[in-house]
C-alpha cells in the first residue's frame, strides 16, 4: 500500500481508501456482519482512511461503521464524515445544523472527533449560507478539537473554484472526475496545489459505469457514455481482464491524487481491490481502453 500526504494536513493516507456508503445499503441490501468484516479487512490490509455520511442509508452507514470500528485503536485509521445533506432533497448548511449533525455523527460513530468533516454536495445548497454559516461552523469545530480538518464535496468542479475564491479549505472531495472516462479533475489540481488544499478522489468506477455488472438503471449518464463504457468492459473481458481492475489501478497510479475512495460492503471485494491497487497496470490494455473511451472523454452528467 502506498501512502500519500493530503494537502497541508498531517494526514498520510493510503492511496486506496474505503467509502462506507455501501454500509448504508445504498446500492443493495447488505448483511451487516459482512459489512463489518469489510471494514476490518480494509484496515487489516492497510487502508487507513474511511469516508461516510449521515445521508448514506439515512444514518445507517454511520451506525454500521460505528459498530465496525468500536474497539479498534483510533490511531489505526482516519475518519471522514459529512454534514449538510440529510435526504435526497433535504439540505441544510446553517451553522447550528452543521454543529448538531456532527454531534449526532459522533454518537453513531462511537468516537469523540473526526479527522475530516465535509459539507456534503454543496452545489444543491445556498452558496451564501455555505460561505457565511457553514464554513465558519467548520472553523469553530476545528478550534474546539471536534474535527481536525474540514472541506466540501460536490460533483461539478466549478463549485470548488467558486468556494476557494471566497474562503480557505483543508480538503475537497470530488467524485467521477478522475477515472478512465473522465480526467477533468486534473483541471483544478494546480489551484489545489497552489492553495495547499488536500484532495480525495471518489468513484473510480464512475458509479458503476466501469464494471462487468452492467450500468445501474438509475445512472444519469448519457446513452453514448453508457454504450462506450460497456464496449470498453467487453474489450477487457475478451482480453482476460476486469475493467474494474484497470479503473482502480488507473486512479491510484497518479500521485497527484493522494487517495481514491472505493465503496463496497464485501470483504472479498475490498481485498481484491487492495491487491489490484498494488499490481502493475497493463499499459497496452490501458492504451486500447482509452482509445475506446476517447469520444466521451471528460463528458459528465
């Protein structure tokens, strides 16, 4: 496992980290004991950053994760959670709600601090409220020692530029913008480096586009994106490889990206993902897959 520093923090994190959204039965109904085994497997095999949110499974993911990490030495892992998003259409970035949300999360996670607290999917909230209330609340919680670092998460990349024009952040979490089909995250890495802002990359499988399972019916990508990702997956299978393996290796290999979150509630899957991340990438296969995906490169939804 490779370990890299996140921005100007003192967090040296594994290049592959665990996204705990699956523990909330977000993608499929999970067996809680298997979910707990997955967390233990991840930590035992060297993953030291776990990211979660009260939104995932409407607090279920945090509750299961809390049971999983209870009794494990807190120094063995870094914990990241979020605030501000509490349902599909429920957003509240007010200072009081952010503070209250953290207290609720700490109880579910059975800990007295988190290493990172992120405002969740800020593109859906009031930007003025985020800057005038949400960020100051995070700054106060940091001073109080209840969080060590703070930042924001979202899908559109311009939301990070806009936020950094108004305030300072320790870290951002971006998803679906550094993978085989979309590397547009690199457009903002110079600014992040200049401002010494840490970076967490999430969803190297593009929310299920880059797997052998087929695209989830709810996926918001265009038909062209879905078809070409399926074509790339088929090409990998015909050459004896799994596109998910290639996708994970691609995302973790770029040292500009400190860590990439992968979400699973299967101990077999996380063990496989960790092994993949340590194996050399098939450069010839990668070249051919990137050619297939070239017509949709950096297309988003």
